């Protein structure tokens, strides 16, 4: 993997563990020669991931909507910064520029990005690994809900492994490297649905 899209929050939580996670992810990817593709902001976990990767000599590519540039939250010290019209173009750029996706703690925007990466993988719009870094159990309920969707029948058995979960960056990257793409829904026969 040459580049990974990092999905995370633009907020700065009170618990320092979240910022430490963002620093470790940015520095850890740079140390492995993996570039960061992210939302292009300078605030919160987003800015911390970018700064840590840059400080460690890594490549950092930002993709930010014009409205956020106008709001003066763009990070101006990146390797490259793309300005796009809106969020749909931003997420498409993440998919185009990255070899996989890693979600670390964040809020509604982060969840939107994660779920879209997963649904696009189900549909066959990409065959890239989708990872979830479950820092201190932050995403336990999301992992449980993913399992519930499978148990109820809203998630096909061949798609249950699309969400790759680990508690550490090392374990997550190892599992993502071993990822085998699932058969997309659009390639399935009606009998399989």
C-alpha cells in the first residue's frame, strides 16, 4: 500500500489518548513509507495526523471542499492540497488517491466516510481494504452493530469480512495487507441475492 486514506475527527477531544493516536498513526504510516490522504484540515485529529506524518518525513495529500478553505481550516503545509466542490467529490478523491482506508476516532463525518467506503466495497466500486482502528474500545458498538447486520441478514456472509478491525496500527495494517476482496453485489447472480 502506497497511500491510505485516513478518516478521523476534526475535533480535539479532552482525553489526550485520541490526539496521541492521531500522532502515532501519522508517524507510523510515514515510518513505513505509506502516504496519508485525508480531509485537508489543520484542526483536531485531522491536523495532528497530517503534522505527525509530515514531521516524520511522510507524504500528506489533503482533499478539502472549497467551503472549508473559505472557512480558513485548510492545512497549508501539505505535500499536496486538492480543493474540490463538495463532500461527494472529496470522498471520490479519497477512493481514487488511496490504496485503502483507515478510520480512527471521529464523529458523524468520519462515520459517513467509513460507511461509504464499506458500501462502495460491497457494490464493487472499489476492492480496497477498509480498516477500523478501535482505540480503547471507541468503536465497540460499531463493531457489534456490523455483526448484528450480518446476524439479521442485512449483511451478506461474503461481505462480513469487509470491515477489518484491530486495536493497534501494526495489527490493522497487517490484516489490511492480507485483505482479499469480496464478490461485489453487482457481480452476483439474482440467486445469490
